[in-house]
C-alpha cells in the first residue's frame, strides 16, 4: 500500500509542477485563495473562542 501512496503523491507533484509551468497566473490565484481560506478559518476560530470566553 505504501507504493500506491508514493505513486499518487508523485502524480500530484508532477501535475502541480505542470500546472505551475503552463499556467503560472492561475496557479498563483489558487495558492492565494488557499492561503486566504486558511487565514479566514483561523480568524473564525479566534472569534469563536473570544465569544465563548465573553
């Protein structure tokens, strides 16, 4: 089963590199959206605990 995970991970890396090389603007937009989603989620968790403590 380890070899299946390695193959899938390798294919994902190859696809990401291909996408980055062929469409760099779109790849940057995807990364920016992912980072924004993570920060928005962290803010929401922070607001939750702040309101819970109040």
